[in-house]
């Protein structure tokens, strides 16, 4: 391995995904809901807001379906 020459993603078998700007904003919004509402999973309004954003995020371009945000939605907010 020559450390002076960067390897391309194809040579490393790395799959890169480009998340759309709207997906990035939705993910930021979801993290903000989590961060600003530590007890939010007990508040119907917060859960509804999180569910709505998570749904939009799930269909946005470039979203990784294995993103941890989906596990958080399911286990903490009860949203799939």
C-alpha cells in the first residue's frame, strides 16, 4: 500500500452516497428534535413532528436506509 497515493472509492470497495441538500436538512432537523427534546418521545406533538420529518427523510434522494436515525425513530419515538 502506497500511502502517498490516495485510493479511489472503487479501489477500496467503498460505496459513496451523496445525500441531497433537502435530505441533509431533514436529518439536521431530526437531530435537532432529539437534542432539544430529551423527553420528546413522551410528547405527542414532538412524536408527530419527528414522524413527519422521518417520513420525508426516508423518501429523500441519497438517504442511507441503514442510517441510525431510523433506529432511533423506531426504538425511541415508536416511528417506522
